[in-house]
């Protein structure tokens, strides 16, 4: 089955994603949509995409699936338009910048019977697939804690998407989504979260520490920051051992397995291309099977992480 894809929003992330389509047999990139005809055409020329369209023509085009690559704050209207047009939609993370908007997209997709998924590409990397297998097989025993960070120094520029509040900027929606989604996939949604950190001059969060707790005593601690440099690693610990997810964890290829009472083993799982091709391949498989949600990145997981991000932002006073 060949899936005809279109990209909405020809920006930085779209360019990275477009290059990875070459690594997915059965995925054909046939159109790019934008509010700017000039930007759409330049992107189409760069990547050899046959059609460059405005959004009205884009959503009416003969496309099976849309990758939505615009800034977070622009996701909702475009996602709803894609769903209304009956297109499967892969929405770049963060899904939206509000719980209400995320619910609106989820409800629309479910009502229309259209596939929708957040583009949490990390979950589809071979190393992450192996880590989930180990956890599900009981290799770690009961997972009781996860500790990690995603710290990435960035030069403050209030006009840049990373910092612009009107475009969904700030550390929580750019970095926090990764660490919270990582924890949530293994421990579920916590019963409480405590956040502390600091805001940048324009009011968006620049650095945050988060402690997540469950009523049965499990916990996770995560740190994110634009203000300092850091490793970007995760430790998943259970009653029978732990796994180090080597930096940077969100594009991981190496796990170090420390069985309780045994010798550590380093395990390598190379990704193809830049690694984004694995999630494209997964969407293609879901569509071939007639699924409307991913079993790996279900919409309920997206909503859980959106609720966590909203609570972190609330606690920081943004």
C-alpha cells in the first residue's frame, strides 16, 4: 500500500521530516501546503515535491495523510481542517498549547473516524521499542522510578519560535513534552506533580524541575532548560535492575542494561535516516490495518501529557 503524504507548514521541522521520507518504502510525499505560496514553492523545489498549494487546495487535494509541522499554536485549526477533509493527521509535538484544543482535535478525529497521532518520534526508535519490550517482559521487574533531563542551551531570542509565547514557545512545550511523554509511557499519568523553575524576560519558562508522584510511592524526576547545557539522558529503574538510556535520549541508539546482581551490557539499536522515518512507517502500517489510533502513541497518552504540561505551566505562574 502506497500512502500519499502532504506536509503542512514548510519550516525547519518540515525540512528534517521531508528528508526522511526517502527511507520509507510506500510513503510518497506529493504536496506541501502553506499560507505563503512563495514558501510552499521553495520547499517543493528543494525536496522535489510535485505540488505546492495554499491550505484550501491542500486539504482538498488527493492526499491520504498530512504531517502538520507548523508551530504548536497553529496546530488546532489546521488539524481540524485535515480531519474534516478526511485526511489522516500526524501532528508535531506538542500537540497543541491547551488541553481544550487537544480535546477538540481528539474528539473530532474519533467522531469522524480519522487517524490522528502526535508525532512523538522517540517512541518509534528501535532502542525505545527494545526498552518497552524489556519493561513489558519484566526484565526490570516493577519499574518504580525514572530520572532524567532534556537540557539544551539556546540563545534567547523572543522572536524565535522556541521563545515566542504566541507560537507556543517555552521550555515546557518544546522540551517538557519529551520528558513527560517518556515517563508517562512507562509509569502512566501521575497523581501529582510539583514544578519549580524560572521564566525568561518575556514570561515563558526557561528552566524547570519536575517531581511526579504516584499514590503507591512511585516517582519520577525530570529537568528541562534552555539556559544551560546538559546530557539529555534517562534512567529507568525497576526492582530487578535498571537501564541507562544514553544521551541524547530522545534520539537514542544505545541502552545500558544493568541487571540486578549481574554485569552491565551495552546494547546498540541504530536508527534509519534521522530517525523520523520510523514514525512515518508506523502511521503507514496503522493506515494499512485500518486503525484510527496508534497502539504505541494513543490519543489518551497525548491528552495525559497535555494535562501535565498545563499543570506545570500553571504552577510556574505563566
